[in-house]
């Protein structure tokens, strides 16, 4: 099956979710939440992410995670990740309990394709204070893709991780997982990059993006939002620009990037730590691109 066929299958089998101009979504991907070791790329941005997500929760946003939220290549057990970032998961639980959490699996979470594995792994956790099982993401469903459909205009937004356009990270993911878990995680501690990641391989990253853009052009220029390559991308509504969007990642040096869909617009944003004139540190939201009206994309 080619990358084009894999993307088409993901689109056709995706759950359809209605939205309107009053809907508010925040899209992040590639958090790669890990074990809080030196190999945990998420750890340095954890406080920025937690602050941003707390604000989005209080402002009534729905959180859609576009894959690779959990680093299940470097870690065998989700429990290890949960214990390292318990405050983050309990915040995500608040989104889930209010029916505002949508989870898409990426190549580092391919095991979440199995519904039984999802139920066994994500629905409960052990409360270390009383050694009792507590509910976590009760009844959660992990998706390969989602399609947001505007109630009035019927415009579609195709959301997926994007690794369908990456043969070794979709078909050959077990080989890459073995390489990361056994070889590259120990080396990462010493600063050696993982060559299996398209985020670290410029040539491969370009190829993946071009394959996704080809699919978009062959499918009525459908607005498509992905992650996977870690490179933020925004498209403005004109005939020469393919409506390809990438929310970036939450493991950039000193910042996280994401995409907001609010009041019928789309915006690429960044959260980072900045310093006030008096030396006090603060977490700041910055608009990188947009906002642009979704209805202008035709």
C-alpha cells in the first residue's frame, strides 16, 4: 500500500466530528512525554505545556493531540511515563472528563491501534497514596485520523499524525522502535540525535511533506493538519498554496507550537518562557501565522 493509499484509508475511516464558528480547538502533537530522564525531550517544556493547557482548559477549548503524545518507543510501559508527568495526565483527565479530549495515535504510539491495549493501558492508574486503581481516561478511543466538518459550510478539516507518508515509521515502525529503544535512547543522553526521526533528517522530512501535499492536491485541496515532522507550517488561502498545515511539536528548544481553531479561524501559535524587564519569568503565547478565516480556503 502506497503512502497515498494509506492517507486515503485514514481519511475514509476517520470519525467525523461536527464543529461551528463557536467551537474552539487547540491542536498539539509530538509531545513525546517520556520518563523525565536526560533522554526525555518533553521534560524541558513541561511547565510551558502545563501552563498553556491549563489556560486552554479554563477557556473551554477541546484538546486534539495529533499523535506521539506518549513516548512508547523509548519506554516499554505507559506507567513509567504517567508517573514522570502525573500532573500533566491529571490535567488531560479533566479535558477527557469534560468530553474535550481527542487522541490520535502516531508512529511512537502504534500499539494504541489495539483497542484492548488502549483499555488496559489508559483507562486506569494506580494511586500511590492508597494503592488503589483510579479512573484515568475511561472509555477513551484512540484514532488514526479525525475529520472536523463544519455544520453550516460542510467544509472538512482532515487531522492525522502524518506518518502514513513515511514508510519506515508506518510499515517498518517495529524496526525503528527497536533501534530507538535499544540503541538511540542511550546515545541520546550523550547528545547524539536519532536518525530514524524525520525531525532530525531534513531530506526525509521534505519527502514526507511533499507526499502529503500531493495527497491534498489529489483530494480536492482538502485542508489537512498533521504533525510528525516537527516543522511548523501554515498555508494562506490562495490557489498557489497547498492547504497543508503542521502544528510543529512540543519538543522544540525552549518552546512549544500548536494550531488553534477558534471562531471559524485557524492560527499557528507558540508558547515559550520570556523575561519581564524586572527579571521575572513568564509563559507567553505568540501568534506565528494567522489568524485566517477557514471559509476563505476553497
